[in-house]
C-alpha cells in the first residue's frame, strides 16, 4: 500500500496537469468567436458577470467562512473556489436547463480570462495562514487555463472541420483524466474527505453554490430567463481545474485542502444538475406565460 501511495503522490502533479489542460482545451474547442464578440457588446451582461463573479462571489465566500466555524484549510478552499467560477461541463447543462447555448459559449471564455487575471491578484489578499506568491499562482493559471483555452478557440475559429473532428478526442481525454484524477485523490485523501463530516465543509460548499445560484437568477435584471439560468449555473459553480492549479501553488498544502477540493468537485455536478432541471421547468412556465 505504501508503494501505491508513493506512486500516486509522484504522479499526482502530471495527472492534474493533463486533467486541467485537456478540460480547458475541450472548453476552447466549443468557443465560437462571434458569440464572444456579441457578448462583449452587451455591456449589461459584462457588468453582471464581473459583479457576480468577482465581487458578490468572493464576498459570499468570505461571509460563509466568517459565519461557519471552519478549519483554516477549508476556509482557504472556499475563498479560492469563490474566485474560480464556472465548471467545465456548463455546456452539458444547457439542454437540461433550456438555457441560451450561445450565451453559455461566450460566458465560458470570458469567465476563464477573468479567473486568470483576478484570482492571482485577489486570492493572496483573501487568504490567511499560508503565503501564496502572486506569480506562483498566476503562472499555472496562464499555462494550464488560458493557453489551452485560446488554442482550442483558435482551432475552432480558423479550422472548424478539424476542431469538430478533434473535439471528441480531447473531450474523451478530459473525461478519462478527470476520472483518474478523482480516483487518485480519493485514494490519497479519501479519509480526509470522510473527516470533513461534521466540520461544516460540505455545508459551506452547498451554501455557496445555492446562494450564488439564487442571487444571480433572481437579481440579473434585464437578462432573459435562459441567460439568467446559464449565468446562475456558471457563476454559481466552481472551476475545479483552476482550483487545483491554485492549490498546487500552495507550498506544503495541508491535506485537508485537497480533501475539500475533491469534495467540492464531486458535489457540484449533481447539485448543478438539480438546479438545471429546476431552471428548465421555470423556462417552460416562462414560455407558457409568454405564449399567453
């Protein structure tokens, strides 16, 4: 067993690297530049994305960690996660939520860019107990988040046919490495995940995601219902790839940081699926009302 753990520890960093790059490349291959350009012309949407993602989100994360008696490692994860919105499978939630697919395609790269720029600047200010160098945090985000996203988007824009053929391969690699990364982390930190029971870690992530979803959906004035639902799902979720990149930058990170990071990633997908189903039903009622 000791040899297995040594192997997992030695291969964790490259596994997380491939997981991050493949997920962001897959996201990039789904980006349509005209959709992004159209979104940039919508000043209300851009303002709301910024306010929800990097003002209200971090404020809510800070408030939750202030109210709940969380251990320091869990506080770090909540606050870092609040600076890294939008999980990689947002596009897969579009149909279930009956959301605006074009808006989702534009939201993903905009939020990724915001995360790469703002997380290294704000993150060190929100975290106590550990020292995170701004460049040490920014470098992996640039290389593993922004670069693969831009390359994927460029291939989609300039070689659409090649992107269509390449996407299933990259998406398959992302799925396999995601599953392997989760297995790696469960074996290494499974006991730590179980130990989070009774320590409010699970409650903290749940309150954050539900709170953000409700705030964004109900107060995004001037946006269509199918855009509010996408914004709530995207900005109310957490980008595990960005969080893992940030966690890798923490020197001698407490194992509880990794345990809670894995817990959040495992929990956000089923919770988002429930939210997407609710938004889909609300879209149906909205459509019926419009028809009347």
